[in-house]
């Protein structure tokens, strides 16, 4: 009983809507289209190779990943409205992994930029003239020393990076929640429940061997994707109800 409650507390958030007033399906479509336009820059990045532009391995791999994400989006986008479990589950995984990879690339680029900035500052400081030569003469004859705002720029850049990363995480949770809803709806309509599933509180796996979606390559890939975080993807209504009751009881106790 204690373990079940602790698992409910540590579960991933499951948004019920997108931005509070749009459906998860609409949110998934908008987020996917935004990602498609964002990754389209990878095509132009690879085209610059034909112009003789030199790029690092980090840049090349980032552009190559963008092309791969575009291919997956082209495969999955038509199935958002159709509510196809495999394509929506694949889209959720790709977006989540791309969020992590993009965060790592952003961190790497930001670190490189910061180190380069520090190196430039050290070079200027080592070869700079005396402090008096940096003084600026204003019209009234007063002298002032220019104030460096590199620290402010760096802090502002870090705030932007963290902000965009949090937005990407929220978008990822929206797509995952919609994929979960699609899977559970398919299970309710097409997969018969078993006694074992009723006792565990989780829905049957539609990608299991012998299940409607368990055949072929998609079935194997689907089983692997479902196996990671199975309690999230197939967590039934019992788990949702227990979590809601737990949150409601905490809310009531906090108001006393």
C-alpha cells in the first residue's frame, strides 16, 4: 500500500489539456508542426556543405539528427488525428529523446561560447593599456569608465536557455499524455481485459505477442517502447483515481 502511494507521488505529470484550453490532440499537432519548422533548418545546414562551409562534428551531427527527426515527423504527423497507437507512441518517444539531445547540444554550444568569451576577455585584459586610457570624456569634461555587461548578457542567455528547455519539457509531456490516451482508448475498444490486468490496475499491452498490434516489426518496436515506463503508458483508471484521491486529500489537509 505504501509502495503504491509512493509510486503515485513520483509519477510523471499527465496534462489533461494543452495550455489549459486546447485539447491534447490539437496541442500535439501544433507542437509537432513547430518542431518540423524548427528542424527544417537542418536541411539548410547540410546544404551549406556544398558551398564549402566548414562545420564541426558537433554541428554536422546536430543537422543530421534534424533530418532524421523530420523523417519521423513526416511518418507520424498524419496519424495524430487518426489516433494510431504505434505512430503516436513513436512520436512521443522521438520528441522526448530530441528534447534531451537538444538540451545536451545547447549546453555544449553554450559552454563553448562561454569559454570562447572568457578567452577573448583574458586576451583583451592581458594586452590592454592602462586603465586611464579606457576612460571616456563626456561633453562636460567628466570622465567615466565603461562598464562591462558581459555578465548580464551571459545571465540573460542562461535564463533564455532554461526557459526554452522548460517549455520543451512541457510540450514533451503533452505529446506523451496524448499518446497514452490514444493507447488506452485503443485498449478499451480492441483489447479484452484479463484478470491479471484488473488486479494490477494496468491496461493490457496492445503490442504484446498475440495482441492486435503485436505482429511484425512495429509490434517488436512497440513492445520495447511500452516496456520503458510501462506503468505510465498502461497505467489504468485505478491508478489515476488513487493519485487524484491522494492529491485531493493532501490539498484538504493543507487547508486545515
